[in-house]
């Protein structure tokens, strides 16, 4: 019996789908419009869901990812062991890492720059990384060996494990490399004891993926207690929450910490694309409502002949399923192309973006969206059709004024569609305003006419501090002698080139202060840095050559820090206490305008600048040249001068103009603007098409009424205004709803905005006027058609 029922139901379904296909073949323009509209909505939502899934939703590829936490404070080895001992009841596993860039010589003596990770011996096993060749670190690898190394250069450690990719690239996947020593800064580096599995990567905020993992065997005695360089990673014990762990240090779930900065933008874009999907759904719903109104007579006859409401509903659902099935299929194909384009256009710092793909989770989302859309698009016209009066339709006596349900329903859908489109246009307008404001942001320096680069060389040239310092000063003289170079500056990291790292500072006392310390950036610069970047000196002076050579503990701070530490007074002569490189007091000799070091959008942390000579270790390697003309023209001269200065020993990397760097810093905002602008443009077009469809349908249905009005003396201008007024009235209602919704929803994108409020009145007013113009254009054709009607022909139709 059950099998019989199932076969019967399947037969009915097949008949319904076949009938729906025949009906759609009879209306190819309608079918094509509906399928394309659905495909656009599905494509956009699927592509953005793929990005959202990769960045926000997909678990980290580590062991027990939901319990992994990161500490936002930095630790020395000694403080790390203090924390690990104090939190044994809170953390199941506790480890630490410091990622740094290193210059290592190849076998042929040329220089290579790689990323290294100094880690606790349990780090790889805690994350579930498997060593495929050799062995993992042991506790013995982490015991201090010999004299405790200084904070710089970063320690080489005794043993190392290679990433599989570096193992292939550098050593040609030769397993005999196990047991050999890497070439290091002092000639012989750590012993290679293993190779980690292919594809294992470290995903940390603002940190590159290490190519070599080194066991941390630094000392944890008193001299190293204040060398705060390690980031702590831990597994929470079962039942322990991050709030409990925060009693010991500031921690957050790893995955949440990773995406904290990008989450608002990703969710805002995903919200925008859901709006677009709803608008596409509303547009097709309007098309189907118009279509079902044209089939009133057919549906009424079938009802009079005994067709039940359920049967009619199934047939209309079959039509919607067929349309949505085709639209979803084409949409997924378009989404596959869109994801590839997004990977090309998106900023490179979006975490895990490269893992975005059309996988089973994304396909499940697309299928669910298609099913929900099918249900809405099938049930809405079915409800409208079933409510029609059968006998009135058959007699042909129905007036649109007598049967308002269809017109009211379509009008309500249009109002909602306009409101959703208006919200998207507001978001797009705010992003445009933000992008314009971003281009006017004062970064704290003049990027025009600057050429920047990072030379890397044979590590043997940098073994001793005095040799490094002498090398830097000689290179500075050689660069300054290049024709067209006005001035030369160097720093540990130029603005917008490195993320920087926080160090602890304190002020307001003559004795060594207790915790908590405040965080600040601590760039190290050579004399001439501020003059080369043309950073304005607010008070005092900058570093001189004498300051640099005498290793004096002096500091130049930015306006932002000066206002906090020494409000309403001069900062010159005051002192700051810093913990890096060694705990010490610094005397302030100057105040400069705040530089946006990490981002143009975010002003960033307070800044303390120290001269390179203060540390006496020669670490300022990122160079900036102020030129007379186009800095790109000097690039070949700079490369040639360096090649002659250190033949075969230095290589130039990251050479580009500062203008290019600034343009790259705007990539994220430009990308967000591009996506939201595309969604807003499509939504406005769909809303305009939907409004046109409603008005055109109304003109057709009210043709007899219009004929009567014209026979009684109404002029074409009056009829024209009547239809235009109807379109503007619907749009105005949608705009009012949209204004209220936008005032609430645009607060979600406040973190993406620069120099403009989420409820900016000028943007709201401009978009409202723009949408009224779009509504007027959409209404013009139906209004013109209504005004051009021949009253005799219209009355004959009546």
C-alpha cells in the first residue's frame, strides 16, 4: 500500500514538473528573466558564504580547536614558566611561540630570507602536527644550553624541524638532511631533527607562517625576565571558560582572536548579500504574481472543474521549484567563477581566505537557499490564486478595484524590495564616503617621492654589532651619493610595511613602576628618518649622528602618547620606562606627529622612537630614499649602487614606492566598497525592474478604467501623473521603511567606516533622491503607455 502511494505521488510530481516545463516554454522571456534573477542572488550569496565559511565558520585545522586560546600579552621565558606553573588547573597544555624573519646563507653563499618560529618543545604536538620524517622536539631540546643569548639577534636554538614545503624547496626532499646543521648567523645553525607533515601552517594574527621551527632553549633566569617576546598558546581544560583563564592573563579563543578585526566587515558583506538574495526573491515573486494574475481565468476554470486547492498549489510549487532549480544551478556555476575572482581581488591579509571553495558546506547552503526560495515563490502566488473569486473571473466581470488582494500583495512586495535596496545603497554610499575620507587621511608623513626597499645579505656580515653598525652607516653614505637622492632614512620597519609589536611602557614616577604597563610601538630609526619621511616635528628635536654613535638612552615620541602621558605640558626632558631591549629609562628629546604605522584606517598604538645606536646592535634595515623626481626611475640606480657596494652579498627585496604601499593599504576598503557597490547596483536594478513590472501590470489591468477616465475628460498628462504618482508613492513608502532599517543596520559597518558616521544625513538624503529618480525612470514607460492609450480601444476592451 505504501509503495503504491509512493508511486502515485511520484507520478503526480512528474506530471506537475512536466506541466510546469510546458508552461515555462510558452513564456521564454518570463522564464529567462526569473532564472537569471534567481541565479544572480544565489551566485552572490554562495560566493560570499564560501568566504564567510572559510574565514569565520570553519574550525582551525588543529587538535581540539574549540579549546585553543591565545594570550594577548607577551612573555619572557621566565614569565612563561611562571604562568604555566600557575595555570596547571586551567590549561591542559601550555606552549609559546615567537615568529621572526631570519637571513640565512645558502650553500652557494647567497642570502635567503625565511620565517622562523621559536617554540616550546610541546608546541607542534599540542596542535596535532605530525612529524613525517625524523622526530618531534623532546623536553631535553628545551633546556638552556650555555650562555643566555641577548634579545637580538633572535636565538638559533639547538635543534630545528623543517616545514615540508621548505624541506622540498631548500633540500630537494633529501632525507639525508636529518642530523645535519643548518647554516646560521654564526656559520653553524641548529641541527635538523625532523620534517613536519605537508600542509601544516601556523595561522596567527599578523604573523607569517614559519618555514623552520626551532626549539626554544633560551634561559629563564633573571636577565631574561623582562625580554617580552613570546606569545602564549594553550588548551583550556574541559569545563574551563576563557573568563576563568583571564584571572591569570588576557586570553581569547584562538579562532575569535584571529578574525576579530575582519569579522564585522565579513558579516556586513554577508548581510548585504542576503539582502540581495531577498531582493531577487521579491523580484521573482512579483513576476510570478503578475503571471498568476494573467492566468486567473485558467485557474478559475480548473477550480470549477474540480481541481482542489492542494493540486493547484502543487502545480505552482512545481513551477517555482523548476525555476529555482535552474537558477540555483546557474548560480553555483557563477559562484565558482566569483570565488576565483574574489581570491584575486581580496586583500592578502584576510585569514584563511585561500581555503575558500565551493565545497559540500557551500553547496548545502546553496541548496537550502534554493529550497526556501522555491517554497516562498510557489506558496505566495498559490495563496493569491486560491483567494480569487472563481465565478467573477469566469464571467470576466472582475475589476482590479474590486479584487485588491493581488495589487496590494504586489505593492507590499515592492515596498519591501525598495526598502532592502535602499539599505544596500546607503551602505554603498557610506563606503564611498569612507573611501574618499581615507584618501584624505594624514598618515603622519609625505608618501610622495619616497622609494623604499629591504636589503638582505650574507648573515656573516651581521655577526657582531659594531660590524653591523659600520655596515649600515657605509651603506647610508653610498645611498646618499646616488644622483637624485635628497635624503636617506632607515628603520626596523617603515609605516605600512610591518604590523609592529607592542612593548610595555610606563611614566609618571622616578622609580621602576609595577605592572600593569601600557602598550606602545617601539620603532628603531637612524638619524634622518623623520626628515626623509617629512614627519612634522611638533616639539623639541629629532636624533642626531652624535646621539646615534654615543648610544644615549633618548626617545622621540608621537603626539598621541605626549597628550596621554604629559597633558597640557611639555614632554621635553620627561622620562619613560620601557622594557625592551633591556628595562631602562629614556629621556624624551622630541615630539613628532603620529604616524599610521600599521593601517590607514586605524590610528594604531602610541609610538616611541629610539635611535639605532641606543641599542648598539645595528638593526635598522628597512630603507627609505627621498628623491627629486619619480622614485621608480631611481630603482635601477639603487640596485646598481648596492651591487657595487656589496657585490654578491646583498639582495634587494620589497622595493617599491611609498605611494604604491599606500595604495595597497587601501585594498581592504576598496574591496569592501567594490562588493557592496556591486550588490547595491544589482539590487537597485532589480527593484527598478520590479517596480516597472507592478506598474505595467496595473496599467494592463486598469485599461478599461483608464479608458473611462479619458472618456470623462482626463487628459494624457493626468493619466501620466497618475501612474508616475503611483510609482513614486510605492518607492517613497519603501524609502521610509529603508531609512528606519538603515539607521539601525548601518551601525554594524561602523568599524569599516572612516571619517563618516553610520547615520550620515548627507548620505541618506543623497540616496533617497537617487532612488526617487530611479523610481521615476522605472515608472516612465508604464506611465507613457497609459497616457498613450486610445479611450475607444480601452472601452471596447471593457
